[in-house]
C-alpha cells in the first residue's frame, strides 16, 4: 500500500516539476527579449533614421573615428563621400557612426533665441550677485586694514 501511495505522489511531483521547468525557460526567453533583443532593435531603428536624414554638408564621424563633412551621397550604391580637409574619401553608409552637426541643427538653433536667452538672463543675474560679494569682501578687507 505504501509503495502504491509513494508511486502516485511521485508521479504528481514529477508533473509539477516539468511545468516549472517550462515556465522557467519561458521566463528566461522573455527576459532575454526585454534586456537584449528589444534595445538592439531600438538602436538599429535610430541608426536607420539617422542614415535616412543625412544630407551633404553634415559633419559626421565614421566607425574608424574619422571626422569629415559629407560631400555627396550615392543612394544607389549606399555610399557617402566625405571631405576630410580637402581629401575626398568614399565610405559605405553603414560606416557612419554618428552625426556631429547637421545644417538643419544650425537652423533650429537660430529659430530658438528665446530659449537660449532665458539661461543667459539667469546667468547675468547671478554675475552681479558675485560682483556684490567681491565688493563686500574688498570693503571688509579695507576696513580691516584701516583698523590696523
């Protein structure tokens, strides 16, 4: 009787452990997706967006850390010609690591003078306060010298 009970309970425990193993494997796959695959897909999409927004005149850095300005883009061959201080080099578009500055970024910065003036006014208000502190310190040192 005991062996029969042990056999039934053992079979029930074996079934539960097989389900927990499957759940553990599914959990590992889900974690791999959220920590490895999904961020890589986001990074790839950002790089593709950057590549589609390249224009002649943009300053870029290649994967070999070569800095240059885009002279021309050949979409058919997926190549880009860089002007590196008078030397023209042709690279595959995938060799562009990042855009340092774009012509459009200069226009956007010129369109937003109000945003840049706000921090300048706070910096200007902080500067007179610093000058007042310096004047107070120099006045205190003069009074100390007069007392001596």
